[in-house]
C-alpha cells in the first residue's frame, strides 16, 4: 500500500495547505489523525511541537493527518472538536491544552467511539483517552532558578518577572509557584513581578508591560505569552534586560537577549504515542506525567549561544541543579489541582 501523508490546516471557514497548493482528501483505508489546535500554530511553540510530532509519525506510517486551528475564542473549541468527531473522519484526534479534557468528555458523550490523544493534559481512566502531562513545576523551577542566578545580589533585592498571556489553572497553581520556588532557591527573599497580557498575540502591549517590569528592577523575564513574546524581546533590547524562553529552545530567537531556555520534548512524546496509536499498541485510559528524570523536560545548555552569553559560574550551578533533577535526588511533584 502506497504511503500517503496528508498535511492540511482547517481554519474554521476553509482549508489551507502548509506547503501551498491543494491537499488530497483522506484515503479511507489509511489511519487518519486529526490535530485540533486550541489557538493557532504559527508563533506558538507548544502547537508547533505538536504538529511536528504528529507529522513525523504519519510520515513514517501509512497514515494521513489534518490540522484544525480553533482560534483564540475558547468558547468555540468544543464545537470545533465536536465537528471533528461527528465527521467520522478521524481514527484519532490529537490536541494539547490543560482545558481540553473537559471538552473531550463532553464530546465523548455524543461520540463514544472516538479516540483521543491529549498532550499537556491529564485525564485518567477513560478508555477512549490517553493523556500526557509534563512536569511544569520542574520546568518553571529551572527557569526561576536561572533567573535568580542571573541577578546581581549587589544590586539589592533579587527580582524576576513572569509575563503570561492569560491566567489559567496550570499557570496559577504550578508555573508561577514553581518559578517563584526556583528563584527563592537562590535568594529566599526574592520576589516575582507577575503580569498578565490578557491575550496571546498583542506584542505591543507585551512590550509596554515588559518595559515597566524592567524599569522597576526586574532583570530577567520568563515570557509565556505566545505572539506577545516578541514584545518582551523588544523591551529587553531597549532596557538591556534578559529574557527566558519556555517550552522550546529559544536562544536563537534573539541571541544575547534570550539567554536561557527551558524545553519540553512534546514533539517526541506525541510522535511516539501517535506511532503507537497507528500500530494499535497505545493504551487508552492511561495518564502519564513526564519530567526531567524521564528525559522530556530540561534546560538548554549544550549550545554556543548559552556559553557565549552566560557566565561559567552560572552555567556550573545550573548544571548541578539539572543533575539533581535528572538523578532523582530532587523531585518536584506536579500538582493536578
């Protein structure tokens, strides 16, 4: 059977191929994967990784896939996922967002035979759903610890910033506390300047917020703001500040400005599980939490940009902390509340 890979993006009103031209229709005898993006792919590290992992899996298998972008209006996401399930077109629907499990449970009430693979989400015991959550407490801790090491104690109070696109449960219960915990592992009296952009795209407003943060004593900002991240970079250039990236290796986004980056290997995790689903070996009803010791969460160290722009003492202390997490000597439990 000839291998066929279908790559298309459906944006509510229409279909656009990634590489241009028209995409072929799914072939009935091939395993079909639908990727639901609760947002847009471009400019979102998480969703870029998601699509890349699924694409790699179908390229190596007899399978097709299509990407449906749900946009930024969360009220429309359930309708979009319901439409995908109702079409009967997809053997597997893949998505990534902590809010997606609630939507999927509602969709399964109407379409109980549909199977789902959800990343950055946790739902255990549903025999149509497999979920993978990354330990973002460990990830945010590493970002905070690095931010603390960057600050000069001779300048007075250690202060770091976190700019979020929006507030959401994982941000409030896990990422923000984890970042603060890491920062205070360097200086117990350190403080976090937490700001919320209010959306995932307004780079101009993000630049204004970041400028205010730098102006009031913040040296480094962890930015988790989608398209707003570029505004933080612009402010950092103007204020000689530092930026810390999240989820994907980001040092080449702005060399010398983005000086540190955590990462999650979401693309590898979704690739492995999509291949298993295509082969019929994925266990549904299973929920995993993957962290630094599992090899799916880490801090970017092995790159010339990191060595060029970060002092040796800071790099050495980061390596020691990462090794503690890798070995299991230090384990930070992920909250599921």
